[in-house]
C-alpha cells in the first residue's frame, strides 16, 4: 500500500485518491458493531450472563484478526449466552446501544446522492433489523440467535439458526453479500463504498471501490484507503462530497 497522509486531524488517506463525488457510487456497505453503533452487541448481551470479560476477550482477538476461524469464535461466544433472555437483549438495545456520531448524517447524505445502503454484520437480527428500520437501510445480512420454546421460552439456547444463505455471516459472507447486492443492482463493486472496523470486514473492503476504516483495529487501518481515526462517520464527507 502507498504511503499514508493525514489530510486533517484524525483523517488519513492511503496513497493518492482523486477528488470523489458521492454520486459516483451506487452502494455503501456498513458493518454494524463499533461501526454504525457504539457497542459490540455480543459483549453487552454477555454482560447479562456475567460473562462479558470472557466474551469480550474472544471478540477483541477476532476483530484484531488473531483468531483465524471467525465462525468458530462466534459459536464460542454465542454458547456463553445460553440462558440470556429476550428481555435482557431489549435492555441492551434501550440502555446501551447508540448510533455512532455522524451515522445518521452519512446515511442520509448517501441516500440523498442516490446510493443504496447495505448493513452486513456478524451480529444479530435482533439489533440489525432495528437499525435497518431506524436508518431506512435497504438491505441487511446478519445472524439469528436461537430462542428456547417450552419451559424456557424467551431464553437463548446458545446456538444460532441456519438461514437460506448459510450458517454464519462472517468475513466471507460479508464479501459475498456485497457482490450479490452489486449483481442485483447491476453495478460494479468499484461503485461501492465499504465501511468497517474489524478483520472480518476486510474481505468486503477489498472488493469495494472505496474502503473506509472507522476507529478500526491496526490491521484494518493499514489496509483501508481512508481511515477515520478521530470524530464521527460523517467525516467521510470530507473525502467524498
């Protein structure tokens, strides 16, 4: 990758990027946890089971790219959530989850410029569906937590539910969903922007015409074309207007 330069405090560009217009792009894809929102949902759900430290350690290692098998790391974390209730997850959503600064502004600007918006997450539909509705997002892909029926109705089983497209939304699935959405829209991946913070975002970021690291892990900052290290998501509008 070419040498990086800081074009303003906390906003870094790798190599040369010509002046860009938002309208040159047709799709923007976002990761959710620690990108569009301020928390890692799996860690906060684990807090309800007094297992946050254990789950957070696995999350951190996975996001830094230190765990090669993301799917296995997520299965391990979800297994620790067994017994957490839907009410606990509702409490996480209401009391802990916030949109990151600039999220609404950036999504609105993209929609105004004619872009479709995609949310691809290794997190869970309980949260992605709500963020989709809140921001008017066009397409989503994420994981479904299995919920007990019978005597333990409303509690998590510690497993995820297979979906028609596959079992777990990992880095490979994020890339696949980006490419499938491009095909659906009849556009090139070069006409997309991909925004993420963790190692499992790199496959989709590698396909995009513009890759953006938001307060990201070092490995992701190094490989992204744009790195927002300070301030909110709307700082991307300093690069593409």
